[in-house]
C-alpha cells in the first residue's frame, strides 16, 4: 500500500468534503445535499445518491488534459457510475427523505488508482454530509442512514508479482489489473481484466486476498480520521 492520507472538511461550503491521497494520487471529494430527487423517485419518500468524476487539466503528465465540457468521455462516465453504485450500497435510501446527495470527485493529481481513491474518499465525504442531514432532520447521527462502510483498492499482477494499490508505472504494464470495492466485510464490485495475459483461479484468489488486506488497512484509516 502507498501512503494513505485523508483531510476532512477540505472545503467550507459542501455538507461534507474530503481530500484523499493514495501516494501521489490526490482526489478532492465533496458531497452536496439538494432538496430534490430524480423524476422516478418523486412522491416516494426515498432519496438518491449520485456521483460525478472528472480529471482536472493539470492532473496528468505529458501536457494539459482537456477539460470535459458537455458530454463526458466514456471512461469518466463509467467511473462515476461505479462511484455512485458503490456509495448507494452504503445507505438506506428510504430513510433519507426526498433529497439527492451528489458526491463530486475531482482528480487533482493522477498516479494510478483514481477511481478507488474517489470511492474511498467519497465515503468519508458522504459520511459527513449524512451527519449534516441528520442534524437538519433531528436524527441521532449519520449512522441512522448508513448501512455500512465503503472502501476500494486496486490490485494487479506486475512482473509475476501481486501488487496492491498500483501506481501509474505499475498499472501501465500490469499483466492483470483489478479494482475491488467492499462494504464492511462483503464485496460490492470486482472489476478484473487480463490486460497483457490471463490469470488462473488461484491467482484470482491471491488478488482478492491482497485486496482484502489493503481494504482492511484503508477502512482502519477511514475510521481513524472520522474519530478526529
């Protein structure tokens, strides 16, 4: 695992925010509450959680990354759907009331693992937004709404070795690349690809074991920062 850092309340205005660092990767996550829901949830009493993801122009090496205006590219769309799916599994939407919480994840610096960092920091920002919602609705705290804790990590096979939390150099020539999302002790999503080869069932088990150990470490760090 690379060095992991969380800075809560990184922004003053959102209900919750967190700057998360996985090594050199930095993602700013903010959670905003709005008193509206998508049309399919109107008059149901249920709330919604969604996410948006973007990489800022100076976040990558090799020149300026064009700012996404209007239609997002396929990669950003896929990642923000993953973030939204993952965070929704953490919350009982029926208890929110008709509000939407949008978790914005902006990559300040990319060195591999931006989607897993966004999910991990996004959960911390969401936790603090739920604390604000609980105060507004007269509930005891964020755990009134929360089902569980969410974290994610990347794992891969690089030069025949299992690596947890890949940086860009490792990810760019990995034989196998996988992203693992977990809620408490249960898997939420596993995305695995043989980028430059294949992998055996035994290697799959080894990758999941490495991800489990990494997520244990990440969740401990999340809990520690929330106690501060």
